[in-house]
C-alpha cells in the first residue's frame, strides 16, 4: 500500500525554514576582519623582524611602539563612537594640541600633577561639549562644526604658546615616562590605553548607550521614533570624544615632556583611518573598538618599520593611503553583500 503524498493544505501550512539572523552575519564579518588585521599585524612584525631584527624585536622598541600607539589609540576609541553614530570629528588633533599646551602653562603646573591632568581632561571635554552643542542643538553639519573647532583650537593653542615649546617641570608627570614606572615591563601609558579600550568596548557592546549609538548611526529618524533622544545622544558622543582627546593630551605630555601647538598634527586622519580599516562603517550604524585598536597598531607598526629602515615619510603616507582605499572598498563590498 502506497503512502499518500502531501496535500495542498499540508504544503500551504508547512512552516518556512528559519532565516539566518542578520546580526549574526554582521558579527561574523567583524570577526573575519579582526582576524585579517591580526594577520596583517603578524606580517608586519615578520617584515620588521627580517629587515631589522636587532632593532625592531628589541624590547625597548616594542615598548615604544605600544606607547606611541597609546596616544592616538585613545583618540581613536572616541572617534569610533562618533563615526558609529554617523558623525565625524575633524578637530581631535587640534583639541589634543590645545589641551596639551593649556595643561603645561606655568600657572597650571604650579598645581602639580593633579593640575596638569585635570586641565588636560577639562579642556578636552569642554571642546567636545562645544562640538556637541553646535551639532546636536545648533544643527550644524558635523564636518563644518568640527572643522571650525579645528581652526579655533589650533589658533588658540598658537596664541597660548606664542610658537614656543612649553617644557614640563612637574617631576610626578615626567616620572610616568621613565622605565622605573613600568608595571611588569609595561609602560603606564599602555596600561591607560588598555583601560580606555576595555571601557570603550563595554560601553559600545554591553550598555544601552552603545545600542543607542548604533541605532542613531543606522537610522536617526527611526531611533527618534523609538524614543531615543537623538540630540542628547549626539551631545554625549562628542563629549566622549573630547574626553578621550583630553586623556590623550595628558599621555602626550608624559611622552614628550612638553606642550606644543603642533601636537596632535593629523591625528584626525589617523584616527578616522584606523577606525575605518578596523571595520567601523563611515556611514554609521556599525562600529568595533577592537578593530579600531588593531587598526592603530597596524599604522603605528608601519611607521616604526619605515623609521627603522630610514624610508621616506612620503612613501609611508602612500602606503597608509593605499590601505585606507582598500579597506573602504572591502567595506562597501561587504555592506552590499549584507
């Protein structure tokens, strides 16, 4: 006796096969990108080890690479949040310069370590507040508002220093850059960078603030209709970016032992580039702190290898530009596939 086949009604009521969640495909894409960046970083380390084995693999040089990455890395963490929300901040380098020179004036240094640290963080956060108010409540385009801050902060930094370098005389600040201050061979600046990275990752991936940031970047109008105060969220994001600039300014003061109006030159381009190659979408709606940090390490390692091999800086910039173009093209292709 033959078994009857399915009837029309049975076929009509059969449940469809479950679809793969969209979020999982995006997460796997980020994992693949992070693994790719780790591969690139490993390849660069191999190149450095082959071309200059005695110098590149020296413990002091590796500590230097991580220390240099710490300053721009802290800025990049803040930039990652801004770009994820669909914004941009062209003023981060100028804010670092202004915060560093304001914190190293003679009047500020009279208050010692606390005065230098507090001033750097306060100036950075204040600049972020101005950016946030202009963009969120003044409804200025982020490009224009932060470009204006770039010009104003650079001009004010030049006015404060009168074109001169301001040397740090506070021993407690200078001592942080000495080997005696290292913790298990790790410079204090690197530890600060690690803490900022962990806090940034938790904030973006494990809090309501992070989910709101992604929502605003994905579709600001839909986020508003869902009950998110988009203007307040944007204000907080630029405050966060300014805070990171203030912390980076203090780290730069420790690293260089001075404050200069030229500090933070092109930091905005390096931070944006690192975030992009790390997997943060320039159009907003997707961001990764881990990817951004890996992007910073890739660029810092490239700079170090070029310096050790006495290669021209223009070749270095060309290499960075090529990496950025490739990263954006891969981004667009992957976004289209999603």
